[in-house]
């Protein structure tokens, strides 16, 4: 009888193992059958991925320089304490323009600028006769009372962009300024600057001399202001100071 029980137990043992496996499988099937299982698994996986990405990006950010302080305003403007040769003072005062001569009171304007809005008498006085041709005078001519030569000054700081000897207007110098204007000096003698040189306001660039176009005026300076290199001439009196 005992041997029969042992045989029965041995025969039934595999059945109990299969029953356990079958029960476990059934539990998983019931779990996976739940509607919330897959969404929950997806959310958990996404959270893990986002956490890893956030950690990686945070570790790659460099620390800011302690020597630079930034202040972001509501308008989106960022300011900082920056020093060095490349720093530009945005609130720097704009340079004013002076007359091309040292003592304005010692010189006469022997030929004015041709202004279309002026009276007929003023416009006629601002015409240049060369040969049989009359042309509008697009600058201002200065001369001393005694017809002596005088120093010609740079009206403002800038770069010398032209130094040339012309058979009609004489020696000429052009200086390009940071505001886009170009100052033109003609009828010069003893030019003291070279092309590409940097000059400051008030620097002596030449002496007044003579030219063929206005030879009746003797020693004088023909001065122009133009809007850009080769651009239209403007009335110098609109830009020059009272000096």
C-alpha cells in the first residue's frame, strides 16, 4: 500500500508543477489584459529617457565666467561689464565738425556754395567761369585779405582716401569720416598727408595754394563736403560749427 502511494505521488508530482506554471501564465495574461498596463509602461519608459537626457545636457553646460556679469532686462537687452580694446562706448559724444581753417575771422569767403533755394543774385555769385562755360560752385572758397597762404585743417577725424595732383583744380585731398561724409580740399600747396593716413580733427593737412580753375583768386582753399565718395555735394555751412 505504501508503494502504491509513492507511485501515485511520483505520478502526480509533474502535474502539480505544470499546474503552477499554468497558474503563473494565467496571472500574466490577466495582468496584460488590463487596459492600463501598456500606457503605464510607456509613460515610465518615457520618464526614464527624459531624465537621462536632462542629466546629460545639464552635465555639458559650462559654468559662466565669474568676471562677466549679465543683466537681462525685460526688453530682452543684455548688458555686461566688458573691457578691452574692442569695447565701444555707445554713449560716446558724436564728434563735431570745425572749419577747415584755424582763424575763420581772418579769411573771406571769396566764392560761396551754389544753393538752388537762394535768390538769383546769390546763385549768380556762386557760378564759376572757366573758359566759355559757367558752372555752379559746389563748395566754399576761402582766402586771406592779404592773399597770403594759410594752413588748411582737417574738419574732423577720418581716413585720407585720396591724395592727387589735378591740372585744373590743383593738389587735392579727400578725407572720409565715420559719419559717411567726405571732406574735399582743393587748390593746395605743401600737402602734408599721405593716402590711407589717419588724421584727427584740426590736424594740418596742407597749405592753401593756387589752381587753374580759379586762378584769379590767387592763394585760396576750395572746400567741399560730399555724401560719400563721389557722392552729391552738400552745403558746408549746414555742418560746420561757429568757429
